[in-house]
């Protein structure tokens, strides 16, 4: 069920990010890994090549969905469509290495509750029939 | 660029700064350009090189009546003008033009003749950043600071002291937007914008412009103004997505641009008399002082709090009051360059006595890009 309340920008997939958004719709966090034995970099956002070594041999895989809270701000002037309450804009560092921007859900949006390096896990929020946003919540919560 | 081979001979800001609703963006470019040309006794027809950002170089050249043999439209945000200065110097070295004009104009506050803000929802930032409830730079540029504070131990009070010190410089500058003194408590009690950032830790939004004119050191002798020589230059870019920085507590682009400029200049940090570090938000001078190598990792907050960069301190930084108190149109880099030129000419409102070397460091986007220009008044 899509979140009918969501009024923010809606991502438009491109050929190289389609797998990510297809995965998100299924509830899977999709990343890529370089296929070269001597590189093995994990890649995000998706590319058709490895920015570490230039190889075009990359494969998509489903990540653990686990990570830790790397940094954040609490936005006290939410844009239209995001409600009146301050909300955290967060950076999560995934266990596989890459970092991504996200929101932290199922958690008070306060400095006391949002503790750097706390473990988090992915939780998908559908915003349209096709697009689900990866968000994160405190792990084991 | 060959060190000291090119000089800034014309420099000016728009006649008015702050709230200028009677001028569109391109008019602000032109007002600044005409002021800079008048500063050094030239006419638009004397110019054969044009570099600009925010407008296309063809738009500026045609608007001003210039027939260029060299143009540069490098647009990497607010430090674009540092890169233009660097590229203009290389172009003059290579004989591609003789008189290069760099212009900036922006109706940041009044929004007259401005383009719409925002990228495509199919861009990577549109897919992976825009949906998370962003409110522009105050909610994005600031994202790494809690991480920085955890790793270095910098306090909220130290971060607040950046705004306090720069207001002291602004009080010495008649053209500053804000001049009244503020305290650390004032900063920490101002309205919350994006925790940990409060209103007084965020830049102004104003209208204005600025322009520079560069020629070879040989031609510089023919001008009425005191030449300001380019001693060293550097540039780099990292990522247009702040969430994808290698490390959100330090800027790779800052480190590359800064070290390149210092190497080209052949100077050490002890040789530097004056520093400008583009301050869209209060943490920028902190990242800048560390990434340029003026202080060690994690030391900049305490360094500023201890008044080392304040009036009377050993390392004057952001002597015009900066983006936090002087003006910030959106692409502030031009105003940092203008203040470095004034300091090297000896005409700054808050003049640093006997200053001979100025380091002017810019950021573009949100740690997306960087440009460093080191100037001297010594031939």
C-alpha cells in the first residue's frame, strides 16, 4: 500500500538504478559488487562499472540491510509535504561499506534518542505503487 | 600557472549589496563588471576573455558587448570564480587572451531574473537524497558535523564561536549586513534550523555581485591600480551528493585544491598573513583550517575559540565578516576573492597591517568542489 500522505519528490529510476528500485519494492536493499578478484568494491549508487577500478564487470546483490547511524541533522523547517514536526535527515553506514542518506523511523527525533553509531536496519516505506524508500530503524526495535 | 605571472588589476563589487530588488541577476553581473573595468580604466571592448557562472559566458559577453577569444563557463557552485581565476591565468600564460574578465551576479534574496532551483528526479541526488525531507543547504551541508564532533570532541560552544568572531570582523566593515556584536550564548539561543545548526550559524541570503580583471604581469605595470599577483592556485571536485563524500568530517576537494595551491606558491603556512575561507555555515572555516593544513585534525574549533582568527589575532580569517555576517548571494566565492584583493591592495576596511600573502579558499555546492587562490602584492 502506497503512502497516500507522501507529497515529496518521487525518484525516477534510470536503467542502472532500476534493479535497486525493483528490489526496494520487494523489500530488498540492492547493492553492487565489482567482479574483479583484486577489487571486490561494493558500489552505491548503482553504476554499470566499478568506479574503483573501471571494470565493467559488476553484479547486483541483496545487502544485509544492517548498518549504523553515521551522522544526521534534525531539520526544524521541514519542506512542504513532510509534516510540521522536526525530522532527522540521516546518513547510515551500511555493514557492506557504502553510506546512504535516509530517515530514521520508529525512533524519537531527538539528539538523545539518535545516538551516533547505534545499529540500524532497513525498513521500506512505499510512497507510490512503484517506489518504496529505504528508511532505517533502530535494530532489534 | 606560472607563479606571479598574472595579476588582478581590476576588482569591484556591485554598487549596492544586500537587498537590491531593482536589479536582475544579469544586471548585477554587469554592474560589477562595469565597476571593475572603471577601477582599472578599461572599457568592455578592451576585454578578450570572459569567465562566469550562474549565467552562460555567451550571455555575459553579448550583454556587455565583448568579443572574446577565450571563454570559461565552469560552474561548480560558489567557488566557480576561484576556478575561473585559475583558468584565466593559464589562458593568459598560453596566449589565449590578454584581458580576462570574471563576473558574478546573483539576486539571491530578491530572486529577480533567477533560474529555478532543483535537479531532475532521475538524477542520482533526485533518487537517493531528495525524498528524505531536505530543506536545501541548511539541512544538507551540515550533515557531517555531528560525526566531526564525535570524532574530534569539538563542542557546540566552539562551533558557535565561529559566528561570534566573524561578527567582530563585520563590525569593522561599513558594507556588512550585520554589525551588532553577538555572544556564544546568543548563537546557541538563536532559532534552531537543522540541529546542531542554529540561525546565527547559517549564512545570509542577499543580492549582489563582483568582478575581477586579470592580465599578465607585464601588462599589469600599465594600470593605475596596485597589481595583486597570483602566487598559487588549486582546484578539485569530489561529489555532487553530500551523502557520498569519502569522509564527512573532512573535504577531499579542500585538501587537493589547498595542497596544489601551496605547492605552486612555494610557501609554508607561516608565510600567510591573511586567510579567507568560504563560510556558508559555521563549520566551513573549521574544515578549511584543518584541510588546508593551518591546524591539525580536530584543533580548529579550539583555535577559533581562542581568538587566533579574530581581530588582533595571529591568523586573521574572513576579515570582511564572511558569508555569516557580510553578505552571501548564493555563490559567495567572488566576495572572498574581492576581500583578498582589498587586503593585498591595502584598502580593506579591516586592513591587516603589512599583509603580503593572502590565501583565498572556496567551496562549491556542498563539499562538491573547491578552489584555492593564493595572492601576493610582492612582484
